[in-house]
């Protein structure tokens, strides 16, 4: 069935928040085996990505002293969320946690793991080809002046609504690459400024995210020493994001929280092009199998992954159903999902929900009030899925998943915010407060 006949079409077009349960979700073990044989991607690749990031820990600490306490591992805490209902508005039994990627060091968003992993992979491969790096070397050798001079001949570029540009731009320029970021119209001025201060070239485009990506891709294609991080089609980004699952497994174990058939895990992930939530879902399915239920949240104006899933056709965008892709959630302002990611997760993610901008601001305000945590509007989408489990279809789903026992653990993945300037936070907060009062 195409999207034109879909029962949800008019709800989508009217931008009414909705929950969609993925009818294609299938047993994780079988799907992961199929993906492994069809795409050659699996747990070993995630573990390999984790090893590469760990091997870089000395070098990363040298480049970013803020990582010293964490011994060079870019990771965020898992935090308890007391009184979740004051933030989410939903009154459900269960345990509630925040996976605090808004506080990920170096890049301040979920883009840190994927973006940095891809840049490091590329740098290592280039250096190895030039004889500057051998298997077993500590990547510290790649911080020496000769390596920096070598990388300076090469460029790394990316198209971004903002946060991926920050992650790639900061990492690439720290290694000595010429870095450029193609930014879409939503990108905020402070992100451009921050990048320019790091020596990154920012190219501004008046069009949307897909256009910025296309422009970056064309420019890199024309440069034999150019490398383009393709957010719409990158296995490296996907695998870098997936590493979060291994880390989350450790954190849950350390907190004594079991995840199994009678204690399912519900994870709420804001979704743009799909790479970050998709990679994390892929990783979590390897770790927890059918006991984990991953839901993606998208703005009602930009439900790119949902449109892809419902239409059953490639290259369908939110514009095709009359939406404008205009949202204050700049990290999620994407009209068309990554086809690669869609193919990798179509049978793994539990479902999708859409959110209105005004609710994002309300959550930003309420979370700050309840916990002091400051997130950006995109990240607030994490908290707006759970309320659907109080409605009929969601309630049935939750009851089936918990066998009626209500023993689920819910994780809200706060995907960005710690680098947002205080003046911006104050604006978000005030806007949320006005809306919450009104
Ligand atoms: C990029 C981003 C996401 C979503 O990641 P995608 O890979 O684009 O799906 C979510 N939240 C924030 C804050 C982001 O910057």
C-alpha cells in the first residue's frame, strides 16, 4: 500500500501528533542474521568501532583535555529521572532514565560518537596508506607535526543542519584537516560562529538539509583529496552511533537494571535522517534482542522516516505529502530519511511518534524546572512518545510487552544541548514557560 491510501495520511498532513506501531517488526535474531548476510554488517563491526574509539583515547585526551576524567572515552551518563510525569505528562508505572547525550563531551550532541568515529577512521586509513601509521601504533603518533602537515593537504566536509557539522568540523580541524561544513537554512548562527572560531569553513545554503548535503557531496567529488561524510548514506556514522549500545549495556548492568522478556526496555530517540537513532537501535537489538523496543520521535512537520516507512517507496519526502519541513527542532529538520538506515532498521524499530513544536518547548521548560538539565528543542522529542502508551493502541502494546506487569524501563535519549549558548537556552526556556502557562 502506498502512502496516498494510508489511514494515517490525513493525520500526518494535519500535523496531529500520532503513534505508529511498526507492523514489519520481526524477531531480532533472525533479522540481524539476515542483515549480516545481506549487508555484511553485524556485532563484530560495532565492537570494532568501539575498539577503534578506545585506541584513540590517549590522542583524544591530548586534543580535548575535558576528556581526561573519562580517560579519553566520549560517553554520557545514564541518569535517573524522578517524577517523570512532571516532564512527560504521562502517568505510567515503571522506571525512568535519561541517557544524557546532551552532555556528550567535545560535540555536545549525539553526533559526537558517529561523527568522530568516521573522521578517525578516515584519518587512520589515509595515514596508513601513506606509511605514517601501522597496525598497533598508538594514534598519538598522528598528532605529531608531520602527521598534521600531511592531513592539511586533505579536506573533510559534511552537510548538516548544525550538530553533525560541529562534531565533524571540530574533530577534523583538530587533526589538521581542512574542514568545511555545508549548512542548511535552519542552522543556527552560534553553531556557524563556533565552527568558524575553530578554523572550519562554513558554507551557508538557503535551502534545506538535503540541498546542503548535495552541495557538499558535489564539492568533495570534485576534489581528489576531499572526503565527504555522507549523512544520508554512511555506514561509519551508523556504526559509530551503534557503539552507544555497548556502553548502555554496561551502564544498565552497573545500575543493577535487568533487561529481559519480563523487564523490557523502551528507548525514545529523536530522529532526523535516521542515522543516530537507527545506529543505536541496531546496536541495542544486538545487545538486548526482542526485549528492547526502540521508538523514534519526529517533528510533525518533518516525519521523514515515517513517510519512508508508510510509503513503501524510495526517495519519498515529507514534501510529497504537502508538509513543509519547517520546525524549531533544527536537528530533526530533515525531509527525506537515509535509505541505507531505513533498510537496516525497517524490521527492528518498534515504531514512530510525531511531536508538535510547542510541546518540545514545554518539555525544555519542564525538564529544566524538574532537573536543571538544559536540552535543545530537538532533544525534547525524546519525552513525548511515552504519553501515547496511555492511549488505547499504545496501552495494548505496553501491556503485551510487559505481560501486564508494568515493569518496563523507559529511557529518554536527550540528544543535544550542552553547547547551546545560555542566551539561546534562556529563549527556549521562556518560550516553553509561556506555552506551559497558556
Ligand atoms: C542529528 C540529531 C538527531 C537525530 O539524528 P539523525 O542521525 O539525523 O537521525 C537528534 N537530535 C539532535 C539534537 C541531533 O542533532
